[in-house]
């Protein structure tokens, strides 16, 4: 592994030099060399994991989610380690609490209350929102129990976020800067965009991080087009003879 690291650094230096000198042939050759080294490194990792599993089939062999923890334990000063862990735990608890409260409130008001014909007291809706918060907490726990089956949790979280964040960002930008676009056009554009983003991710047409920009641009474009067609349909141009 150490020898491969040395070879990789040499290949990267050759690639950088070839790029600086605009030597296309040398650039292509250096790139091929780096890809071969990366493939050899991957094969060595898989062989090491197989050897570990032979010795103990229960031991954890996934090393992709522990880079940050390894850096904290081995390279940060001792006094900062506890402070950083406390900050991470505080941020995790704060974000989790706010997300669960938001989900419970939105579910109680936008779904439950709107679909109930009878009027109830504020105390009733408070209890319902608490029950929905508990329900979403159970859902989060179930997802967490299944998430450890994936090879790389950090990548999994980023993929899930990239699939949905671009669409949501586009909706917010439409509300702030394109106020002439009405809700129906935004809703239809959001549905089409979400299906398109999932399809693009499934077919692997682009890196998952680019799905954020793709979803944001697509929902804005579709909403403007749909709103323009809707206005044209409601107010057709008057023909003059």
C-alpha cells in the first residue's frame, strides 16, 4: 500500500507537469497510469478485507466511514478532540430535533388538519403533532437500522440529499425571485423534476453531486414554461383582421 502511494504521487506529478506543458499525449498516459494504480489499490483493499474476514468474520472491514474519525484521533491536539466531539454531538441532536419537530408540525397541519372537516381545539392539534413527531422518530430509527447495510454511509447521505435538495432549492428560488409563477405550475414542475432526477441518478448520467444543480435548474425552467403556457391558454392573443 505504501509503495502504491509513492507510485500514485509520481503519476500525479507527471500528470500535473504534462498539463502545465500542454502535452496531450503525456497527459493521457499519466491519467491511464493513475487509473491503473487506483485499480490496483482497490484490489489490494479487497484482498486485505478478505484476509481479515478469514481470521474473524465478525470484525468490521469497512474503512470508508472512518476517515474523519481517524484524522481526529491521530492528528488533532488532545484538548480539541473532546471539544470537537461535543460540537458534533450537539449539532447532530439540534438538527435531529428541529427536523423531527418540523416534520411532525407539517404533517399535523398540512395533511391532518386540512383533510379534517371538523374543527378541533389547539390542544388536540398539539397532541396530534406530538404523535406525528413520535412516528417520524420511529421512521428515522428504522432507516438508521437499515443504513448500516450500505458500504459507505457518508456517500449514501450525500446521494439521498442530492436527489431531493436541488428540487427544494429551485422551489425556494421560484418563491423568492419568480413570483409571477403560480403554485400549480411549481407543483407540476416539482413532480416532473423529481422523477427526472431519480431517473438520471439511476441511469448514472452524471455525478450525484451535480444532481443538486440539475434539479434546481430544471424545476425553475419547467415552472416558468408551464406558467407561460397556462397564461397563454387563459388569455389567448386577440386576432386582428
